[in-house]
C-alpha cells in the first residue's frame, strides 16, 4: 500500500461515514487500510483500532473489545499504546452501563497496574459536563443569535436562534464538551425525525471551554408535554376529547412563540376528523417509523419521552434527540431523575441495578414509545410511582415486570379500539422477546388501528359472532366444505338414479352399489386427510396462538400464506375427486361386468361436472370469508408483515373472480347437461333440474354478497399493511 498513514486513516474514517449513510453494507475491515511498511504498521493499526472502537461502541450490536482486535492482530499487544486502548474500552463500556473495575482488570492482567493507576478511586461513570455561565438569550454564539430559551439541563440547553449566514430560524442545542454522537444523528434524514443540519465546535469566549453547537430544524408546534397538559385540563373540565385537542395544543404553543397557524392544511383537516385514540395511533405510527429508520442506520434513541416528541405547525410529530450524547446511567444528581427514569424499559432499569444485565436494544425504545402513547391516550402512565421509602429504580422495575395493572386497563377511554389496546399492551410486555421487534412492526400495527374495518377484522369486538367462531376452525371448515358437497351429492344421486341406475338389471344395480361403496370409502377419507394436511398450519397455529404460544417470523409468514390458500385448496381437492370419479366410476362398472345404458357415460360425466362446479364455487367463499375474518387476522396481529403479504392479499382478490364466475355457471351447466337427455326422459330429471336452477340462483346471490364482503375485507387488510413494512 503506497498511501501515507494519514491518508489511510482518512480513508478509513470516510468509509465508516459511508457505512452510517447506508452506502456500505458492513463496517470497513481494518486489514484493508494497513500499510506494508513494518515501521509504521503498528502505529497505524493502533490508530485504526481507536477510530473503529469509538464508532462501534456508539452503535448497538457492533461493539468490539480490545481483546477481539488483539485476537485478529496479535501484534497489537506489543503496541506502546495498548494500555491506552484498554482504558478507552473501559470508558466506552462505562458510558452505556457501569463496569466493575475488578472484573475488567481480570480481562487484561498485563495492564492491570496501569488501569488501576488511572481509574482506581474514581467514579466508573464520568460526570456529565456542565455549561459555562452566560449562555443565555441575547448572546451571539458563532453564527447564531440566541432568541428564546427552549429548555434543557446544566450540560446542554436548547435555544431558538437566528442563523445569520442563512437568514433562517433554527433550534440550536448548546452542549458542553465534544463527546456526543452528532455525526450519526446528522445522517438521520427522515420525515419524522428532527433533522440536524450540522454542528460547530467553538470555544466559549468567557471561559475558554469547548462548546458544541448543534443546529437543527425548528418546530414551532411544541412538544407532547404540552399536548398532555391540554389533555388533562380538558378531561378535568369534562370536555369531549378528539383530534382537535392536538391542534389546540399546537396552536397554543405557536401562539406563545408569536407564530400563526397555517391555513388550508389537509393534514390538520385529517387530524380534526380523528377520535382521540385514532389521533394517538396516528402520532405513534409516525414515531414508530422514525424508530425503524434509526434502527436501520444502527442508531437507537435510549431516551424517548414526551419532551422529545415535537410537532410541526401542521401537527406532524417528529422525534428529537436521537443519541445526541452519551447515555449516563448513573443515578447521580439530575434536574429531575424521576422524569428520565419513568419512561425507561425494564431492561434499561435493570442495567442500573446490575452491570452484567443485557444492554437495551431497539425493543427498549419500543417500550418507551408505548409508555408515551399510553400517557397520551389516558393522561397518565400505566404504572404507579415508587413510594418515598422505595429505591426509585427497583420500584419502577418491579412494577414494570408485574405488567400493566387491571386498574390502568379500566382507565382506557371507552372508545379505544381493541386493536390499539392490544398493540400498546404488546409494547409494554416485560419480556423484550414478546414485544414488537422493530419500529416497522409497530408502525404496521398502528396503521391497522387507523382503518376501522381492518382493526375490527383483526380484533373483533368481544362476544361478537366473529370473536366466538375463532375457536371452532375445524368444525366450521368441515361444515363449509361438507354442506355444498352434500347438496351436490343429492343432485348426483337423483340424476344417476333416474337416468342410469333404474335402467340397470338387478345384478348390475348390485355392482353399481359395490362400486359406489368402494369409491366413497376411498375418496372421502383421502380428501379429508389431504384437506387436513394442507390446512394444518392455519388450523394449528391459530389454536396455539390463542393459547399464548409464540412463533418466529418465518413460520408466521408460511402460516399466513397457507391461510390465504386454504379456501382454494379446500375446493380444488373435492373438484378433482368429482372429476376423477366421473371417468373412473363408469370404467370400474364396465370392468365389473355391468352393462350400461346408451349415453350412460355422458349422463354420468356431465352430472359429475355440475357437482364438481358446485364443490368448487360455493365452499370457496364460505371458507375464504371465515379464514379472512377468523384465522388470518390472528396471524396478522403478530406483526412481521410486509410487501409479500400485500401481494398475496391482492392476488387472492383477483382470483376470487374465477370462483364467482363458477358460481354463476352452475344453473347454466345443469341446463346444458340436459341436452344429453332424450326428450322422453326429461320428465325423470325435471325435479332435480328445477331445484338446481332455483337453488343455483339463490346460491349465486349469497355467493355474490360473500364475494363483495371478501373483497372489502381484503382491501382493508391491504390498506393496513404499509408498503415498506418489514
């Protein structure tokens, strides 16, 4: 490699930035940046490890220890800066959860003395830096005139400022120190994330302390805290609450800043038409989408709470403060420690009590978002605060591990859809494995809550018809298949008896009965076994899901696909059996020595075609409607849906037209089959033909109604699945 060490380091840092932007699939490998010259190889390796380790320890799932680097590059242990690297690892790990010094030094015995010299007797977690005095309204910092104090803490404050060079209003976050992750946040360019334009590092003119200025999109609509204040006030006054409350809260925040509300906004019109639970689902769906984008970029939030949910003038929510600084997990002095703790997940609280507990991941953010949405829905959090005699962290953790109490469930608004109730309860499950696994999953479920038809399909009202029949899939499916086939069998027996059996001799009638017995003894059990085998996933998974079993995304996806094919499989197997019997039965009679009347084969085959069409058309819509209203929604409620599910639902809607055409053709086929009957014998079949014609017309009316019901259900479910869901 001919490039200089400085060029290699610059190229490595640039490739890391490409990884964060999504241009590269995986982080850069160190081996590709090491020079050939032995004299500088170790020094460059040390610098590469330092850069790589800092980037990795800021991103969940990418962490790498110095011991891992040394296993890959044994010469790293000979570096003069090896102890420095180990100490950097100690600081990086402490930033996100405390590490016991004694345990850590046992991992690196060769530098134990140096580690203890640097850290023994010092706090394991560094204290957050403090802003210098004099950072206030009216002051100019670099290119920014500070206009309004928007709040903050001792280590950082947010200001509304005017950027002189661009002549625009921005929100400026002033931070003490330079140890933030703003480079990552700047890459999060998403419609529901507050956009960070850039950062500047300056020295405070009075104190000389380093300051970081993060300037970002200014949103005048206030925060979810303001919305909660309006919600509590209006409920206390006995006022009705709907989507207009959100607009009133935003307008009040804008008025306090001297802003005017926008006119003619379609978004505001949409929000005004929502009920309050729908408004909460609408806001949550967009915040979940923001979490999904951050997760794809390898960035977690770690601090979701109402103050970090901001609104535009139109009412669009945006999530702020994605990993803007180190996550200090100490329980040291904070302006309001209860405020920061009450929105944390059980695993985030557990880390405070046990440094060896698993680190929180994106499911921790989903839990926190669930708490925010629950509070927006009800005005209160679902868990009581710890008493003064309890340890705050232990008390909060104990209540969260016990689950949402019955009193909190009873406090949900009466118009809360069952779907939204289920979605929020799944967000707040104590076990991360039982929550929604990504922001995309949660966004899809909240989308479903916004479609009245789709949410009633997935979560039917308690004690409704579709809620009751969910527990009887096998009997109902058997009835849906069996009843139309029984009607077809009646028609077949009457036609065959009048045109064939009564024309046979006594001996041939006996042979006919034997063949019929053999045929029925084979075809009916065979068809039943095939139907049960092909429907095993929809039937068994729906039964087990209702009893608390959990399944992985791949198995759920196969079950959803099988459920959509269930109706077609249930009709094509009997259809094939009828058609095969139409050929095999006359041949079996001839092989048995029976002498069949003239045209007996055509009479038998055309009757079988009519029966096969009945078996194809009518059960399809009965089973499809039952599957879409009782079985498929249970699988959809487990999440992990995506574009493939949309395509499958749309394809089923298109294919259903074939079965509707088959239902319309039944009376016509019956009349057409009579053209093979002589004029003298027509009176023998006039009764079954009349029954078929009149019954076929009535059955088509019912089938047409079921087809429209099925089409509306399929369209609703397609609407409820986001096009980019994962």
